[in-house]
C-alpha cells in the first residue's frame, strides 16, 4: 500500500510539474501573441497613416490642378471676350469705310 501511495505521489508531482510547465509555455505563447498583435497593429497603423498622407497629397494636387484649370478657363473667356469686342470694332470700321467709299 505504501508503494502505491509513493507511486501516486510521484505521479502527482510529475503531473504538477507538467501542468506548471504547460502553464509557463501557455503564458509565453500568450506573450508572443500579444507582441505579434502589437507589431501587426503598429504596421497596420503605419500603412493607414501613409495611405492617409498619400490621399491628402493627392487631394491637394487635384485641388491645385482644378485651380489652374479654372484660371485657364477664365483667361480664355477674357481673351474670347476681347477678341469679340475687337471683331465688333473692326466690323464697325469696315462698315464705316465701306460707307465712305460708297459716297
């Protein structure tokens, strides 16, 4: 009976050591997972930051290009208006000269 109790105690101690070893391993693996999650989150945050910065730069560029386009359109409208005024003035001069020649 003493032998069975000693075997049981020895087996129980081995199981306790094994459980403690597994708990330590589990804790270590949980730490690894937390570090990996933290690292992954940092990488995702960096990618998102870069994406946001690129989008902001793209938006700024688009706004700049639209301003250049609007300015070019305004300049072309002004030139068109000036050309139309000049054409009207020239038509009046031609009509006046035609009238003078006919008299």
